[in-house]
C-alpha cells in the first residue's frame, strides 16, 4: 500500500531533493513550507512548482510553529513517515536574529512532537546538524561522543530538539531518528552557502571571502548522498532495547526508541581545495579575500559514518570534484550564465 510521508521544509534545498526521491519511490508526499524570505523565495517557489507537477505531491504553505497546524495535518493525513527538515538555518544569522531560531526550531519541533503524540507515525526522522558537536576536538565525530558545548545559538537549538525528541520517544514510545548532516551541497542549493556564493562571485569576477585564511576543513556531503541516507534510515526505525543494553558504537537510547545518526562523507576537505574544485569547474581563478574566523564557526568537521553503514549498508561516496561540477552546471543553466 502507498505510504504517506510528511516532509516539513519541503521547498528547501534538502527537502526538495528528498521529496523527489520519495515520490520516485511511490510515496504520497505532503509538504509543509512557509516559503521564508531568509533567502531567495523565487528559488523556493521554483522547487515547489517542480514538485507540484507530480500528482502524488501536495503542499501547505505555512509555518511549523503555527499553533495547531501540525496537529490538524497529522489528524487529516495520518502520515506513516515524518521527516522534519523545517528550521531556521544558518550559524551567522543566529547571532543577529536568535528569536527566529527559538520560534522555528524549538517551538516548531514542539508542535511536531505534540502532533506525533496524538497521532503516532511509524517513524519520525528529525534533522539535527554537525554543529551540535560544537567545541569537540576529537575527530572524526562519533554519535556516542558527548556534545555539550555548542558554539552558536543555531547549534544550541538543534541540540535542544534532540533532547526534546528523546523525552517524547521515551514517554510515548515514538520511534525517532535524529540525523546530523555535514555541509550539504549540490544543485538547487542555498544561496547563503559557500558554494553558491563562491560560484556567483567567481563568475562575476568578484572577490570571495575566505574565512580563517582558508585554514578550515569541512566534510562536504553531496545532497544525493544525504537523501539516500535519509531514505534508507526511514526503514531502519529504532526499537527500545528490552534489557536496556545498547551495542557498542550504537547511539540507541537505553530507555527509548531513539537514535542519532551522522550522515557525512567521512572525508574532510580543506577549504582551499574546495575552492580549487570550483575554479576547475568554472574554468577561471577566484579573487580571494582572506578573512579571520567568524564568531560561532568551527575550524573543522569530520563525520564518523560507521553507524549509518551498519544500519543501512550505505556510505556516501560522491567526490567533491564531481559534486561541485554538478552544482556549477546547474547554476549556469538555472541563471543562464
């Protein structure tokens, strides 16, 4: 039988790609997106229009934090699968406008959990972030590592949603997977992310701001790899351990059907090498404006993705050179450059 998936943030970068994948797999997809003006709304509308060409897709344009909205949608559609991606994103913007993160990330997740308590789905998957690891210096980051020292309010709100979801999983036996993703990039990406900004600047012969003088490493994860990981995790719902015993290396809670899983490429790339890949794809050099580290940022991220492979048999595999070229090709086509 056809399963219904509710995807919040469906017109966002990751949400768009995930909806495409779920529709291709035969899901009926209900999207929820408020078309926030945090970045170009036109890009979000284009994504939504493309999804709406599929008869299996429907969408509600409203905010996850709107009181009672999710309760109504859960009651009407009874989704078997919920993927909660809607959030106010961006480390730097959280310094300037923290209230937006409180409302969207904390209140929105609360509304989601209350709706799930009333109308339990088979599995809920909630997006967290590699930023939850904060000041940790031991790498690669493993899900079983403590993550107590977030460096931005954005990261703090996402870590808070992990704890909130755990409490509901424990109290109401709701199967929850939190997934922490790492610097996602690819076609239809976000204009506030480095790849988008760098590509645009290089094509316009404008300088690019290179933070920490380029001495940064990121575990760049291609969007198709992230979506594949999410899709496979949908069918790997956690189960509360009857005896409270958790296998070594598993982040499964001893008291709840709750787990956190990294989805990352497990191959940190130096920022200067990432820029070189963009230059190669575009065919011209960047003008580099070397800058100090920005507040709230971290010098490196690196995922230990062994748990994802144990649970699904899958490991992200797209090389940065391939993924960057795919983005640049999309950018040239979309903007007719």
